[in-house]
C-alpha cells in the first residue's frame, strides 16, 4: 500500500511540475519538442508494426496456399491409388476366372 501511495504521489507531482514548466515559454518549447519526439517515435513504431504484420500475412497466405496444394495432391494420389487397386483387383478376378476355366478344361480332358 505504501508503494502505491509513493507511485501516486510521483505521478501527481510530475503533472504539477509539467504544468508549471508549461507556463514558462522555454518550458513550453521544451515540452513541445518532447511531444514531437514522442510522436515521431510512435509513428515509427506503428509503421514497423504494420510492415511486420504485412510480412506475416504474406507468409500465412503462402502457407495456406501450399497446404491447399498438398491436400489436393494427396486427394489425387488417393484417387489414383484407389483406381490402381481396383484395376489390380479386376485383373486378379480375371486371372482367377481364366485359371478356373483352364482347370475345368484340363479336368474335362483328363476325364475323357
């Protein structure tokens, strides 16, 4: 509690001193210069923040585009694998059918 009191007294004292300094023309000029420097600093910080934000937005957009391309390629690969597996299954069925037919023919020849 004691620290809060000292903090508040310091802030209030700073405002009182700034008010008295602002009444003097030289003090007014000094405070105007300090205000201008603070404004320049905040403008530079704002510009840097916006520039960095734009860079991050570009990186995020690029990552999203890459992710979409990867998802599309994975979908295409899955469809191709599914088609190849279906073709292999059809070929295996045809081969099994041909083998069964050949076995029947061979069995008929043996029984004759």
